[in-house]
C-alpha cells in the first residue's frame, strides 16, 4: 500500500493545493493528514472540506483543539493564530467533524506497526520532538514507523528498530518558508521519501495578500537550508 502523509496546512490554500496536486501524481491508496488545517491563514475551512471530499484520514491538531475549546491559549496568541475568525468561518458540518477527531492513530499494515500523531509519541496532541533531541529515548518504541507533524521541520531518523518521520508542514514550513513538504510511504517495502514542493515568488504573493500577522510573512520568506538556494 502507498500512503501519502502530510500535516500543518494552517489555512494556506496556495501551498496546500500545490502539495495535493503533487501527491496525486503518486497515486496513493490513502492520504493521512496529521492535523492543523486551521490557524495563521484563513483557508482552513476549505482545506478541511477538500480533505474530507478526498476521504483522507484526519487527526486532531492542536489548532483544531484550540478552535473547539479543548486546548487553552492566550489572547496574545490569538493575534497571530486568528482562530476566532476561523471559528466564525467554519461550516457546521466541519465543526462537528473535528469535534470527533483524535490526535493519534495506531494501525498495522503489511506486518508493520505504525503510529501517526500530530505531536509526538509521548504527547500526541501538543508535544514537540526535534531530530536532535538528546533527552528523548529514541530506541524505546514499540512501533516500526512513527509519523509526526507539529514542529514544521521535516526529517527521517532511524533509531533501533523504529523509523521516525516528521513530515514537516504543507502550509507553513519553518526551515525553508517556500518549500512545503509531505511524505510517501510504501508499506510493502518500508521505503519512505520526504518530498519538498518549491513555491515561487508569484505564488508567495498570493499568500501574503491575505491579512495575516507579520510573523507569518517572515516565516514564509525564510531561507534556512540548501533547498532554498533553488528559490533565490
């Protein structure tokens, strides 16, 4: 089975749609979205609707949890997140749908134990696990493959018998702002690849025309690794 796994669209329809177009070229058997359709930019309702129409498997992200009142956040954060606006714009059907979501999914496919979380194994909803975290017990995991989002930094890390995959963000990447990401996983062979989708300046303008916080613009225009050399 071929799985496409992506996360953290954060209302960015321009980036999300480009990722979905690229994903469809892989002809995946399933699409799994690890959470955070909403927050920062205002296309969350449309993104969630499209994912549901594609019959994607969705997890609850921390921004959905904040949107429906399951997770608190400060008034200062609201200026950046804009979740009150998202709450006003979300359809009744989508609101009811996210109220039933969970931040983790466990399954076994082709004799491989797989864990999907929005955050990290120890804190599925709101935990951060970075590739260079020396305090985490990487080898103490019962799963063969662990897929995560939330940090917006993609990586693949082998530890013992487990493979950790952070799929990064398809809407607000934090290493290189104009290189969104997703993962393709072949459950039969165990092969995983993270793909980066480069966003051009004109496409970026479509995003920055929206009324969002200046810190979002700064993040989207960030040049943080060699991938961004292609965007100069």
